[in-house]
C-alpha cells in the first residue's frame, strides 16, 4: 500500500536531582510478611515494598508523606478487613508516628519503624 506513518519525535526532560528529595527507612520487625507504603498528601501511594527491611527512595517530589505498614498475616498479598462471619480480625496497619516532610535537595535517613 506504500503508506507510512509520519515520524514523530519528542524530547522528554526531568528536573535536576537538586529539585527532589531522597528518603531511606528501615523496618525492624519479627513479622515475616509485611508491605510498606509511602503515601503523598493527595493519598496517592508513590512507593510500595514487600518484605524489604531497608528501603531507599530517590527523586521524591517535595511535600508531606505518610509511611505505613500492613502485616500480611495470611500471606495472600492483600490487606484483609474484619470478617464477622468467620470471626477473623482485620490485618493490622501500623503508621509511622509522624508525617514525613520531604524537601528539595534533602536526604531523610535514620527512620526506623519497630514493631
């Protein structure tokens, strides 16, 4: 048919490293199955890790964040709510004691969640 698409070129750029912050946190627990989350102020999860004790996140937009962990008691990979029929309690969710403030060109380290 001798038909072709037009060539399309677009240049994508990102901000410099100094426009973002970095965060590192450690989970200290005896629990085997857990998932940690970092959630921004718009309630969007920007980071998730499963069974990872040391977490390093680079190039995070400046802002306020919440760090929380849920214990996966039944090892199904999902948070399970209370089941009144089978009398099974909800899987625990543990929040870090304070909101994390990430600033441009800053590193936040030495955060530990112990449970």
